[in-house]
């Protein structure tokens, strides 16, 4: 086998979802909701399958969707992004891939903030790049400029920032965002800002896009799947300065070329209805509290989080001596619940006592998961 394939392991999400299916377990591992989408959006997509186009759309994205994205971000985040700065992709991960293929030459380095979404490192390497890593530590996962500066080399070309942050649930502070921008400007670096969780926030949390702080160097990535709780639609986008957007568009045409036109058109319509996001937001807030309260009652120690669908658990503080992978295996195989260990999200000296659970589920799913997690803790403590 080509040794390069060894750098492309099976995703931890695929691994745990397959284990959940094999053992008939509740899947709180992979981050997809079972509620929260606007029914009117489904009706519109169904209509468009019959009445709209089902042929190749423009590779860069339907003009209607790029217009809607420009208006949506102007309204929600006060961003001055014109339609020509957007490239529509088949999911946000494809947008990340296209951006990396556009930005990196062989031997260039990309700096990621770990724990990091597990697609970043393999995609950097597929682009011929070198992975550099800044490792954050619990419980606060704080990022400061000294950490960034220590990791940068003359080969560094791009910083990859995920905010709100998966898997920890952090939303970066103003001071952290300022440190990122100052570092990028000092070293003339691009910033790839993965902001797919921008609309999935805990009550009282505010989000600031890096695209508004350093528009000359930020590639902003977004996802209709996350915004509208329809992860299987795989409609994403990148927004970048015009010259970079053109290069990303050229990379995208050799990946998926285009994204289903009826889904693009439906998302374009939905973005004009931001009120459709209110009910899901309230539902996710209730689900977040429901899972957190149940886990705490079962004896688990939780880490704070302000965004995403995810809640992190500290196993050692919960009285469990197993590492994250051993606990995840026990939980899915013996207790009937799938969780995600955090160690696969860090390449260098990972934390091995934390797991991540998805709370974007209906009440009955959360109730069953809490009961299964209680069983898992009992089994782990007696192991």
C-alpha cells in the first residue's frame, strides 16, 4: 500500500457511527440533529425538484444563492461581502478542501488549532502542505498570541481557525480574535475561518466573524446544513477576497464542480427568512440543558461550551479511569450509546480523558442516552 494512505485513517465519526449501527446503540457521536429544520424549507425543496432545474448549475453557485448569502451576512453579521466573493460547494468540508488547494503549494505549512476537526490535517497533506499544530488545553481551551507565534515558521502560509469550535464548543473571545488577526497581519498569513456553527450558539452568546475583522485575508466557510439543521443536504460555501475567491472557484471545479441546483435554490429562499432560525435555536437551548442536567445527575463532570451541538465530558473528574477510546468502546458495546473520544482531534500529545456528545436530539433520544450514559459510568467505574 502507498504509505501516504497511512495519513488518511478512517474518520472517528465514521468509526463510531458504524459501531453504533452494529450494536444498535443511540448515536450521540456524529453531529446531526433529529429536529430543528423549517418544514417550509423542505416543501420548497420538494417543489423545486419538480418545477426547477435538475441539470448542472454554474460551478460557482446559483446567482440567487450568492445574492442571498450576501444579504444574509450583511443583515446577521454586518459583513460587506458581495455575491462575487462566494463560491458554493458541496458541503463546508469541500469548501475547506478547495481553499487549501488554492492557498497551498507543496512544502507550504498550515497551522491548525487542536483539538481540530479531523478533516483539516489530511486535506492539508493532500494539498502537499505540512501540518503545524497549536494545542489548546482544557478546561478553558484558551488561545493567545504567544501560542500562535511559537508555532509559526517561514513556511507557514495559512491559519485554520474553527469558531465556534468543534469539538470543544468554545466561542472565541474578542481578545483571541484580535490575537489571530494581529498574528496573521504580522506574518502576512491567510486565515481560513471555518464558521459553520455561527448560528448554533448557547443563549446569551455572541459570535463575531473574522471576515469582518480582517476582510483582506480571511476565507470564511459556512454551511446551510448547520444553519438549517439539514446536514445531509451538503450545501456549503466559501467567501473570500475576490482574487482568492477566483482561485478557490477553479479548485472547486475539479472537485465536485457543482452542487444540486434545487437545494441551492431552496437555501437561497430560506436565507431570506431568518425568523425560521428562532424555533430551532430555542429547541437546541432546551436540548443542551436537558442533556447537561441529566449527565450531571448521573455523576458526570462537564466542560463549559458556548456553541455547536456538542457537550464535552471530563472522564477523570467523573470518577472514570479509562481513557477516552476505551470508554467510547465500552459505552457503545455494553451500554448502548455512541460518543466521540477527543484524542483523535489532536496529533501531538492529545488529551485522553475527554469525550464529546451531541445534544441536538429529541427529548426521548436524550432521555434514553442519559440512561445509557449512567450505565456506562457504572460499568467503567467497576472495570
